[in-house]
C-alpha cells in the first residue's frame, strides 16, 4: 500500500471513529432521558420552559391559573422540540458515518433513516418500562422527521463543499493554464 493511500485510510478511520463515538454518546443521552420517570422528566422540561418564559412579561403578568395553562402548552412544545432536535443529531451522525463508506447515496440515505427510526421505536418501547412513561407513535414520527432533517443537512453540506472544491479546482486550472 502506498503512503498516500495509507494516510487517506487512516483519516477515514479516524473520522469513522469520531462519528461512532458521537453517535453512541447521543444514543446514550437519549436512553438516559428515556430512563427517567415521568416526574423527573417533567421537572426538567418544566425548568427549561420556565427559563424560556420567565423573560416574557405578557406571560408573567397573567393570572396564575392562566399562566399555568400557557406553561403546560409551552412545555409540550419544548418536549417535542427536544425530541426532534436530538434525532436530527442522530440522523446527521448516521449519514455522516455512512458517507465515509463506498455506498450508493440511496443506500446511505436508507440505512441512516431505517436505523434512526428503529432506534426511535426502540426508545419508545423502552419507555413502557419506565414509571409513568409510555410510548407515543407521534414521537416516533417526530423523531423520524428529525432523523430525516439530519440526513438532508449532511447531504446539503456535502453538496456545498463539493461546489466550493469544484470552483477552487477550476480557478487553479485557469491559473495554471495562464502561466
């Protein structure tokens, strides 16, 4: 094996290792959140909701009962955004990992989406065994949409970089031709 090929393989293996570590860490975080009973999970969501709404005067000026109803609705939105966001990271990491392999783009896309949705489904099943928690099909759908966004973000970033590199290469060729 020649030196440049060896270095390229090393770089790819390092990149794969980084993506795998980040992916396992993210899946571990999801597992940890799903392991929390409903009381602990709700208290975290409530603290985030209160942090976000404490600075909104129109909410703080409401009567306590009306304010509580608003906080309840905002908390549900916060929880859904958290689901979507963390699964966007999962989709991003899966697709980035599969980009390091010589696969057809459709296979990369499919593998990333299928693995992401399977993990989302298993995560919801896991919640059946957590006190006060339960599975929601809507969360699986939301998580799947997050995975899809993460996949599409990788595809977009790669396309942008390819265009930048192509323009740079064209400029170099023009410069070399002029000399």
